[in-house]
C-alpha cells in the first residue's frame, strides 16, 4: 500500500509504507538534485516491424534507450516527450494514456525476443500520432 509522506524538508511524496519503515526513498528529489522526470514515446523499428513504447524515466532519456537492452538491429527514435517536475505527475499521465490506449497494447511475449525489459508498454503504430499529439499538448 502507498500513501503520502511528509519529508523532512516539508515536501510530500507518495511512498510505499514498507519503504517508509525501512527508510527507503524518503529523500526529496528536489533536494537530491533530481528535479525532472520524462514521459516519453519512442518508435522502435526492427526489419519490417514497427511499434511504439510509452514510458517514464527520471534519468537521461537517451540512456533509457539502452536500458531496454534492445537488440542492436532495432532502430530507436524519440517521437515525443514531456518533462515533469516530479515523478508522480509523470506516472499519473502515463497511467491515463495506458488506460486510454489499452486496446492497442501489443502482446509482450512477441517483443521479449527483441527487448529484455520495457516490452509491456508497447503499442501498435496506429496510435502514434494520437499519443504524440497528446504528449505535445500537455500543459503543466
């Protein structure tokens, strides 16, 4: 279970109760110097197959491409991204988009051969423009 936790600096953060008890993730991202989170949509191409990947990262967006441990023959292109000041807002929007486009979600078992991680939030190319436009239109 998760809950809102008041950090020592006065900021609030959503944290699992078990993590609070163990003292994990109880530091403020702003005061740790990590003040942004990306919501991204990338296009992946392998031979004649194309799909899009939706996700969130608090690290460098370029690094995220490598984190998937994707087969070297897969071409990766950033379609759209939005920078959020915190992870909670980015995850909220990602969840909203995942729920909206769940009918276009691709079967992860087909993508496991090409991606070691991140294969569950992959979608049909049919919705590339819609997701791109939604991400571009995000207002803070």
